C-alpha cells in the first residue's frame, strides 16, 4: 500500500468569548482571515498605472463564525457587548455608550482544538482584544428552520511579550 501524499489535519474547535461558550458552530467552524493593508505605488509617468512598489500599512485580522445555538451565552454577550436592557428574553441590546472606544468592550476570545489524533494545528488561538467587527451585519432567521447566527469578530492588536521582546499582536497560538 502506498503512503499517503497528503496527511490531512482536521478537527473542530471549542470557542469562548469573555469565558462564555460560543456554542456549536456550523461545519465551517471558525474562519480566520487577514486583510493586508498597503499603499500601492502605481501612478507614474514612466509605468502608467503599473504597480511598481507598495508601502506596508498593517493588517486586520477577523474571525467569522455561524453559530447554531442562538441562545449560546457567548453569542448573546457579543451581540450586546456595548450594553443590554433588563427586558426578558435572550436578546435585549441597549443603545448605550455611543462614541466610546470600541476596544473598551472587547474581551478575550479563546479557541481550543478538541481532537488530538492527528493533532489539530494550532491547538489554541487566544485573542486578548476581540469583539464584534465594526460594520458587520448579524442575521437571525425568524423561521421554522434552524436559527443560524453569522457573526464576524475583529481581533484588535495588543502588546505582548515574546521571549525577551515586546511585540504588538492581534492573537497568539500554541
């Protein structure tokens, strides 16, 4: 029998935000994405609009998920991260703290792989300053179908220590 050409590494993750479970996710799980920012140098006499260089301007990291448990504590806390009312029910967002800094309401996001054979990589992802992504739209279907809740989170950078140096990171992994 021939050896496998590809050794797949797969496995689900458990997620918590501010120590509250995010519940079961759809089959896509947690989707980590990066948007690399740069200023393109592409308006020159000699080369027209040809990209000839770019200036590094940082990157934005986000995590998308589609929760399958609309009443998961972490999902509801995320949707109400700026404040909630005392009204009964699982969702009571309150229009408070308008104009305050976004990062004041971000909390720690922890993802942990739950399969170990073969080991899922990374085993953990920790973002110390995670919250709803600005401008994202969350929908909850009001139907007889299963309620899925799509959420996009932003992972804001924070200072951390890596060995003997101080670094600015949006998350860490193990």
